[in-house]
């Protein structure tokens, strides 16, 4: 995801109805075509008056927010984070059957006890997010796997983590399908994780 200004809406890597019954066509259509499009448009607006930032990849902008003029910094954080987090989320799901690679399995067992235990822990983290935010599997600078949460559109990049997997727990990610039942949404999400993608993100 080293895309630059002007940012464009990256198409979903599967059909809008591909994740049914876990996530409906209606939810994915609104989430991708409306919510993500708005982040893309507002990120472009924030960068339009800053030509010195327009050649920089999104990851660079998010980890060097001090280089963004103060008047546009919050807009770049919120909308740049929104673009990064959503592209990462949509790519982290698949209708295909996938399994963690041998290496990823080994690391999950080492740091959580088992793949099952990891899934329980990331679900608990997702349920613990108060208000809008994300739960993540990340790799720390000393190469441990760790579960973290971030509020709003903060990314783990800003804390020096390598993101491996995320789940969106903003209400717009599940309300049409599950209303207030975030636990049911996260349970269903666990069965559509794109483990091939997560495995490929390991360094
Ligand atoms: Mn979202």
C-alpha cells in the first residue's frame, strides 16, 4: 500500500456479496463505496494545498505527521488512517478457506498458546474497544506478536508496530447486519480471516 496523492479507491479484492452470510453485500457496499470513499476524498482535500507532501507514500505520512502543517495534521491523521486501516481490513478477509502458514502458526503458539487462544484474545480485545476503533495483531520491534487496540483511525504504524491483521469495530462495520451485537460480528469475522494475507505480512 505505497500509494500516493491523488489517492484512489482501491477495489475490493472480492465481490460485494462474497462474504455473505458473515458480512452482507449491503454492509460491504456502504462500507467500501461510501465510508472508505469519503476518507479517500478527504485525504486528497487535505493534501491538495500541500504539494510538498504529494509525493509521499501513505505510510510515510502517517509516521511523520510532524511534517504536515498543523492546520492539516488532524485531517491527514484521521483520513489517512481511515484509508490505511480500511484497505488493510478489506484485504484481510476472504471467502476462501485459508490457514495460517507454518511460521505464523509457530509464532501464534509461542506468543498466545494456540491459534484458538489467539482468536479468543483478539475477540476480547475487539469487544473491549469503547466507542469506535480497531483491534489488531501486530509484530513488535523485538519480533513478538501482540494484540493491541487503536481508537478512531489511529494506526499501529505510529507506535512502531508492524500490522498483521485488523478488525474494524466501528458500528458502521456491523450495524446493518448485527445491530448492537458486536460479539456476533467478531465471531463471524474470525471465520473469514485471510490467513494467507496475514502470513505474507510476516517479515
Ligand atoms: Mn470502517
